[in-house]
C-alpha cells in the first residue's frame, strides 16, 4: 500500500488508519527504521483483552553507529488529565484495538508542532478503554537527524538562550515570523490550543469524559475566568507525571491565552430579562 503524495507524518498516519480493514482485530504502528524484538507482539497483544491500547519500553540507539543512547524509555500509566499534558504513548511502541479508531478518526487538526498522532491515540485510549504499559523493552527505537519526533530530549541541554531561540523558531515555522505577537500565538497554540482541541473533539465523540478530562475541558473553555489558565498550569506543575520542561512550554503562551479569553468574554452575547 502506498500513495504518491505526502501529507506530512500526522495526516499520513491518519490516512493509513482509514485504510485499516473493518475486520482487523488490532493494529501495530511502526517507524520504518525501528527494530522490533521477536516477541514484541507476543508481549503486547494479550494486554488488549482488558485495555484499548498497549505499549512497552524501547532501547534508544543512534544511527548509523548503533550507539546506545538510552537503555530503556520510561513510559508509564498516568491519569488521563496528566496524559493530556505529557504524552506517554509512542505510536511505534504500541498496539491498539481496531475499535479505538471509532473514536480517533478523523484526527483533529491544528497547525502546530505538538499535533501528534500518538498523543491523540493515547488520549482516546485513556478516555474509552484505558491503556497499559509493559515495563519491558520490546524494540530498538532508532534516532538520527531525520527523525520527525525524537526520543532523546533536547531539553537536557536547556539554556535560556536556547529556549528563546526555540520560541523564535516556532513563530517562524507556524506564524510566519518571530515578532512578539507571532511567537506568543505560536506558543499558545502548541500548548493550550492543542490540549483545548483534544478535549473538545473528545467531548463530541464519547458519551462521558473521564472526570479529570472533564475538569481540564472546563478550565480550557475560553469564556471561563482567567484564573482557569493558571489553575491548569498549577495542576501540571504539581503532578509528578509532568516534567518541568513540559510546564515550561506553556509559559510563553500565557499572554496570548489571556488575550483570547478576554476577547471571548467581551464578544459573548449578553441577555437581559424580557420586559413584562
């Protein structure tokens, strides 16, 4: 199976999943350069009897020298509201039930760097049937300069100058420039915006949101009070499941998030009691 056009990795995965036969029982995604251990499916598929998605750990190796960068990833099961902030599901490590696609397709769309198919699939699984992590290495996850999404985090060498440079890059890539306004909008979309789209899309497709996701949705409503912006961030900062660098990615987007909330409340229609 193949296509002549390239839609980008996010929509390429969506198109591939649309092509999954109705009678398929489960789906395993794979990156073209990863190396599975022979018993990967034997370890993961049985977990689908009780959950919608199963994932494992990976040994991270560099290409072409084969150097081991990380002996094992650290995927773990977290509450859905924590999964919303920091993804624990890597598509290449996972298998999932066919019926998960009934919720996941079509993918929500947002022009931002954080729009990731496996984050969306993980959230869907967390909302409908849960997910499980087998704490064993099931494959080598190969890293090279061509990786769309990498495993070895660039935040380990974090510096203020590097953080500012990354913000400028986001503005250039997604807003067409790096003015203060463009950078603020790009940062708001990749943090608050992507999570808002996730919970709104999910609320339209499942009968009942998990309590933590429902609370996150309430905090993300644009016509809600400004304090919700800070409460959501405070929850993430307090959670042991959210890394400090994920919390940091929200900070530059706060000014534009507050502007959007203020504009939404200002433009909301007002109603007065009808005269008797």
